[in-house]
DNA sequence: CTATATTGTTACCCATGAGTAACTTAAACT
DNA sequence: AGTTTAAGTTACTCATGGGTAACAATATAG
C-alpha cells in the first residue's frame, strides 16, 4: 500500500554475510538503525504534538519520551520545524501511495472515490499523519512553507481529478469538483482530530457513514 | 440573528439627556466605549491569530495593531489566553443564537438542518469566529479547557438533535446522527480556514455545493 | 477648577525553551 | 591491538515574549 520512513523498504542486502559470521549483533546496518531511530523520534514527537500541541511541546519533552537528551535529537533532525517537515514527507508518501493504488485500475470515478475514502480513513489513524494534518500550516521557513502548500495542492488536485472523472463518466452527478474535494478533505481530516481506534466506534461504521453522506446524502426521498 | 460583543445591543438609554446638554462628546457611556474597544482589540487579535497563528503572534503585535502599548491591553484582557476565551464567548453566542432561530419554527428536521447550514456558512466568515474555530483546543487553563469542551459539546448536541428529529420525522434517511453531525461540523469549520469573501467563489455557490453533498450526495443514480 | 477614577506609558523582570560547544562513551573496521 | 566515527552527555548562551510596577496623561464629576 504505502511505504515506510526513509529508505528502509527492504533490509539492505547484507552482501558481507558470507565473509565472516561475526555479525550477530549488528544485523541491521548503521544507516538502517539510524532510520529506525529517526522514525521512533518522529513517532514520539508526533504523539506529543497531538497531545499538547506543537508549541507547548519542548524538544526536552520529546527527548525525554525517547529517553535521550535534547542535543542527541539534533543528530537526527535539523531543528524543531524539521520534525514537521519529516512528518509531512511521510504523510505525502502515504497519501500519494494510496492515490496511486486507487487510480491504478480503471474503475469509474465513483468507485475510485469510494476506494480513496476507505483508504484515507485508514491512513488518518496514524499518529505521524494526524500530526501532519494538524500542524500543516505552522511552517515558518518560507521555502518549507511553499513546499508544503505545493504538496497539499497536488494531493487535492488528484482528488479533484478523480471527482471530475466521475462527473465526466456519469458515475457522479454534476457538481463543482473543486469545492467537493475540499469539503471532503475537511471532513476526512477532521476525523484525525477526534477518532480513537480504542473507542467504541469502529472503523466500518465510520466509513459507512462517510460513504452514506457522500454518496447518497442524508435527505430522504420518498 | 445573533448579537454583538458584550452588552451593547442598544445604547444605554441616556436618562440624563434632559438634565443638561453638556454631553456632546461623551455620547457613548464609558462602559459602552470600553466594550467597543474590547471588541476592536478582539478583532485585531483574531485577525493576527488567523494570519500568523496564536503562538507566533505576540501581545506586542496585537498592541501595535491596536495602536497602543502592551500593558494597555491588560486593562481589557486578563492575559493572552483570555483573548481566546472572549472570542469563544462571542462564537458561542452567535452559534447558539443561530440554533435558537433555526429551531424556533417547527419545520421538519431537514428544513432545520438546511437553515442551520446556510446560517453557519455565513457565521464562519467572521474573523472572531474563525479565530475561535482554529484555536479552540489551545486552552491551557484546565477550567477554561473544560468550559470550552462543554460549550462545544452543547452545540454539537443541538445539531445532533436536529438530525435525530429529521430521522424521526422521516425527512432525513436513517443514519447515525452523532457521526453525521461531527462530519458536517468538520466540513463547515474547515470552510473557515480557506474561504475568503473577496475571492471568486461566492457564498451562494458554496452553500449550494454543501447542500448538494449533504442532501443528495454526489453519486449519480440513473 | 480641583479631585478622582480611567487609560495609557516607559522600563523593567524572569521563565521558558531553542540551539550550540566541548567533552565522553560506545561501537566498527581494518 | 588502536584509531576513527557514530552517538550521546553536561553545561552553557541567548532571544523571545508574557506579565508587572511605577509613573504620566487625560477625562469625568462635584
């Protein structure tokens, strides 16, 4: 479906395993370990940001969660904002991955939209993604800010295209794809702020209700 | 429809006008003037918060916008957080006022929901309300936090009731009113983050699209 | 026209928290 | 071995910004 953090999709081949069997502890190359730790830091940070908010969370807080001291973090991140940027990269990959999957088959627009919604509700559960959704917009470095906006527009554009395709192929009724895409995103992103997997509301019911309102609307016809 | 800030709905009677005509400058009582200034400060603060965010906006920034110095603000507000609390009070009054209006007549649930949506899209344009929507959740004083949650739940509950009523009277199709209410709010609140009155998208089109998706859904039936 | 509350100012305090420098420990690689 | 590089630590600096004290001006009332 998506992919994981940096570049550790499969563990790096270990071409030296034949040479000598003295590598029992390493097992993971240093680069891989580094990526794993970065991922852990990101998760800790994201969890803290979701609980207390970006500004009320200090780097010391994050370091404490990770059981290291603050300066150590700087070995993995450039600065505080860089955490958000790295979360965004993860989010971008996951969401675009979903969109790739959804648009791969040549279903009609409605079917694709349905698949996207189902997948997105899944994605929106992840702490790193929730963190990104909540804090996208905090970027203060102008360049990072611009990059963030661009990636956001790109994703919105792809959903808009799905809707537009649906209108064209007749599977969706005539509507303004731009506005509908934005409204849909607002509702779906909102979910990330309140939905708890541990709660009594299960995934299926949630997805069903989203699909109900999006596809049929709530007005009774008879 | 709603009402304005503190308690200045009509200018306070001026029962002393007969006594002597030496009151030409005052015209507004001191209490009224104070409320007017508080309102202005709130608007300046809200505008700044919407542009730069709560934490990136200093009290000096707000003071500068209002053309006074920081300590002066403390004559009108208790502290920085108090600004958010006061914005919330305004928002609460406006939204509950709308709900009062909407539920006053005994239309069916669908008609009431429609009216609410139309009114809410209007409300969500105001800077103070936008500010509240964006920053509800930042409250750090536990008491204020609790009060905020309570008022939020109350409003959500009233909308849920409208939907429940609609399901009961048959004007809305069977659905989970709790989830639908939340999704609806997410979408509507989202509007406050991107919609600009000066933009090329006019109110009517926006409302029409929201109603389209909420009432009919986007799936084509034929 | 003075007395008094209301607004506002200048000049400060001080907690917080991001980021850095310099040093120590642990691991890896011939 | 023993040297290099990665990983982490303690102990700082330093800007920012919320909040306050003490003082100055202005208006309202008697």
